[in-house]
């Protein structure tokens, strides 16, 4: 059932003030690869082998079967909860449009969405308990005998199971957006400016397969808990402005120009360790603990050739934390998933269109030539329209849990150089991106319009 209701109210009856809104339940199917995973990851459906030299084609499928083939004794599983439901969420919006002097229309609109049945994956082959680390970071760590031991026999009857990913539902995610917009449309000129503030929280944001949706969620506690954090789509601030002008002339021609400007946070980042701190079998999903001072962390060189003392390493790490806009406010706490906001990017796009009207019997058709220049500012100046990305979000390397001395039971980390060859430490969070979003692009089109 997906009931919905909406309304539109002309408050004064003269179209000067309009209140509109609605609410309802919306649903749809998940990516079906998450469903089909349970057929392809069942441990008995198929196997594979590697051929290092050329093999002639044979129409007989049995010709490719190894002579001594045997069923797998180690594999992963993808399974679905018997009560699993397709994604469903509640969504509502409320807006007010009001006419201001000089033909300006002001709009204030809010949108709120809440998960009813979001997709949630967990690895039920993980043990339910572990041993807390010593020191300030007291996350649970699984023992070597607990992790991925399966039934213990590594035979057909008792295989080792690496992952057993269960797909079920959660209702903890939500998002909201509030937008203020001003727009004006007079004769051939349209202008608009808007600001949006928003928040988006989720348990997980999706992945290409069942295993990756669980694997790629950064955690500081139990990797299976359905706890919310900032989603991949978190963008708290966004400003957009547009202007469009069109004029017709000489009966058969029309030219239009349009500019669109956008300024917004350029995405999110997540600070994790490089290494498997909690021993869940994953090396890139452990959120870092942000140390308050040197007593909060045990540091040593990356390798034998790294001769920095613990005090020197701490000084470099402390300098980095102090300059980081997120970590400097997070001391003594775990980092949060997707909580590092990338700096504002500023982008200007240009659109040009030239229309040629042609008579086709009693109607007028249009041949339209278009040219879009994306990131037009970067075309004008190579230093404009550049997006920023982190140097690295795997900030520290996990080396081991200390077994001797005063730090017994505490994790040991290293803080790698930005440039190990020249011994240059990492001192700033962001660098200029050289990706496509930092480059200008031109798109040319030709369109025939039948009127």
C-alpha cells in the first residue's frame, strides 16, 4: 500500500499566495543483484579454475571440468531474511509561494523523508562478542580463533564460510531539505537564485553486491549494528543561481543565452585506519579514534627506515589534526562516517542556442544548434572551477596490538609521510582535484523540432 495525498491552496483567491504540499508512502524494488546474490553465492552453485595457456573451444561443457574436481570447502554466502520487504519510505513536503513587488516570486519549501523499510546488510558469520582494546580506543577486537572459523572442518560437510551476508530491513534513515528561492520571469529574461540547507542520514548507502554494501560501511563499534551516520549524499549547503535570455528577430531566427552558477560542498570523506583494527577481516572500514594528546595514541615509524621518534611523529600528526576542519573539533571521539565535508566548489555553466525557423506547409519547424560549456569559468581561467579532494582519508596505518611493555594491549599506529622519499609529512587535508569535475567541457548538439 502506498497512500498519498496532496493539496494546493490559493490563500487569497488572487494567486498572490499559494500554499502547497503533500505526504505519502513511496516504494520500489532494490537493485536485483542483491537478490540474485543468494543464487550465485550459495557455495554449491558453481566453481572456477584458472588456465594459464591457450585452450581450444569445445562444445562439450564437460571438457572443461578438471579431472579431479571437488566441491568447494570454503566460500561466502548471500542470504535474504524471510521477512525482507522491498524499500519503502515516508515523504512529505510543504511550500509557500508568494508574489513580491517587481514580479519576484519567493518560495520557501521543506521536504522530509523517513525510511520505513530501507535495505540493511550484516555479516552474521561474525562473532557476537570480542575483547576491548586497552587505552582510550576501547573498540571490540575479535580473536583469531573467533573470526571466520566456520564449522571448523574445511570439508564438504563442514566448510569454512568467510562471509554470510544477510539482507534485511531497517527504518532508521532519514533526510530533510529546506530551500529559499527567489525567481523572476519578465518578457524574455528569467532569473533565479536559491539556497538549500539539508541533512541526510543512513545505515548504509548501497553497493554493487551484498558483500560490498556491508564491507564499505565504516564503523567504530559492532560492524553489524544498524546505526545511522551521514549518508554518501550528505550536502548541507548549496547555492544555485540561473539566468536565461531569449530573443527572436527577422521572423525566422532566435538566439538564447543561459548561465547557471552553483556553489556547494564538494562531497564527503571518512577518516579510517589502513589495517584491520577490530579483526573483522576488512582493512579499510575502521573509523579512527581522534587522540586528545600524545598519551591517547601509541606511535612508531612506518618501517625500519623510518627513524622518527614517537614525539616527532606525534608533533606531525597533531599539526595535521589542528589544521583539519573536522578532526580539530573531534578530539577524544571516534570519527564519523562521511562527516568530513569537502570544501565549497564554485561552478559556472554556459548554454547557447541558435534557432532557425523553417516553413513546413502551414506549420513552422525549428532547426536548433546548441552549445553547452560546462565549468565555463575554468575555460576562462585555469584556476577557477577547481574542486578539492582529500590527500588521503586512510590517515593512520594500524600495525599491531602491543604484547609487551607498558603499552601491552594497546594498538600501535604509524603516520606515513606524504612523500617518504623526501621525508615530507602530510600537513594539509585537501588538494586540487585533477578529475573531470575540475575541467571544462564542451557539448555541441543539433536538434530538429516539429511544431
